[in-house]
C-alpha cells in the first residue's frame, strides 16, 4: 500500500530505453522517481526477441544520456547486449525500478492525495500510485499486431507472430511463409533459409532497403550531418540508395519502393529495412516473394494476385501497436490516429504528463535520449515535493534497484 505521505515526485511507466533515459533525467533534476516495469528486468523486451537480433542503429547513436554503450559491443550491438546495457544504465543512475507491475491506466489525481496524477497498477498493490509527474514510456511498438484477415480464426496450421520467434532450428524441414518485409520479417526469412525446407515472403508494400555493414554505418553518419536538409532531398537520397544497390530485385519479384523513407515514415512510422542478406537470398532464388496476404481458406493462404500458398507454418511480421490508448485514451492527449499530441513535451490540459518513446529515422534510441532531455527542460524550475523513497508496493523476489 502507498502511504499518503509517501507520494513519489514522478512515476515512469516502462523500463525500456525511453523510460530509463527519462527517469535518469528526472532524477538528475531532483525528482524522486519510481519506474514501473511489466517485465522481469529493465529492457526485458530486448531479451525476449529472436536470438540473432541486432540494433539497426550504430553503437555511437544508440547509447542513452550519461552512459555510452561499451566499444566491446561493436558497431551493431546484439539485442542481448543492449538489454544488459539497460540494466547497467539503471544501476549507474541509481534508478528505482519496480518489476513485474502492469500499469492499467493513468488517471487524474484527487484532493485526497494532493497529487496531479494517479497511476493504476494491476494486481494486489493497494491504492493507485499518486504522482506529480507521470512519464508514459511504453513507446510506439508495445503490443504485437496481427491483422484480422478473413478466415484466420479457423486456420488449422501453426501461425505465430514474429514477437514469439526465437531461433530457426524449431522450423527445420518446414515450408514457412513469412508475412511482412520490414526489418523483422526480412531478417527472420533469411535466417530460416538454413533450416526450413522452403521460405517464401509475402510483401504488400515493397520495402525501401538500406545497406548495413560498413556502408550502412557510413550512411548513418552521413545522414546525421544532412538531417536538416529538406524532406524532398532526403527522400530522393534514400530512393537513389535503394535503386543503386537493389534495382535488379524487381526481376526477382520485389517491386521498387514507391516513396522515399521520410515521406513513408511521416505517414506511417514505417522505417526503412536494413538489408542483411535479404537481397542476396532473392538473387540466388533461395527466398521467393509472393503477393500480399488477403485471407485464409482451410489450409490455404489466399494472396492478393489470386494465387494461394499452403505453408506448414506462417510467421506474421506485421509489426506492433502502441499501448497509449489503453493507458491515457480518456485524457484528451491523443490525436484521432492514437498518436500523442506531443512527444516528450507538455500536453494541452495535462500538466505533468508526458508521452515518450517516439520513433525516428535518426534512430529511435537517439530520439529517446533527446526526448528525455526535452522532458527535463520542460520541468525546469518546477518545485519538487519533498518525498520519501519508500514506495511500498509488492515487489517480486530478486528485484533490485
């Protein structure tokens, strides 16, 4: 139970990169901060993705304020290394992270507690947590999304979201259909080629491919210098990069992208696809492109061009959806599409509430650090309530600060 005189100055929802960066900035500004995390440790989502996952942004652009990622992680840190880094980050900044707690919603406070906000937590934790400042840092990709295709409910064969995919050995000898050609879909499809009997990839919107490796690193550094150029110029540059390296993929079933990276991202937050063997797999015929999925009929998967495929298993790599609507949907801080009215900045009619975790073509992790500093600046000069450090909610065994 939370005592009435134990009001935390700030509650941060989520111990991923955006939440920890914000918590560190708030603590540095003198706020008493409690971080609530649904998983078993900071950055737990990075530990629960496929084993081969790496960051798509270079190490130099992926560290959070106050602690760089070690050089030993190389240019493209592995997901498990980044998860370990987040745990070190929380310890380095002395952050109080309470794991195993699912936040249900954020509500306006009441006169009884004297706090502006109330954070409702699932489970036997007593009263909701009052707070003067709440930072919701669940990000734009909180929950796996699977389209409601016709016939999917009665599809008799295995169908898994990419979020549940771990390693290729469990697909040995199977005919696999991967749906979606973004970063997860393309990487999983390539990895499966070593064990699966056959891999096809269903493409609705042709991806805009960006080289990885040394060239990809160089492009990221160059992009940081040219960030302030007009969007049309940056769009043209990304299209030229795709065409110069991947124009021949049209002969292998992958149509060229119809718009540049920045126009596409503005409309849908869809990022370019980092190319890690995908193009070569298409060129050598090991990976085959098929049309977009339109539905299911018995064991058949119906495609947009009127053809069908009958895989043994379907891997759905159709992305994620945010949790903002469930958490703050009744507070008037989202636009009709569910996007925050402002990222990591004051929200109209909601003093002390911030939504962070903005995706960015500069790199989400870089944007999370920038957003954390923006929140701190927005709160500059605010009086900080004297509080105790004892937020007395049930804490699972093994949790540390």
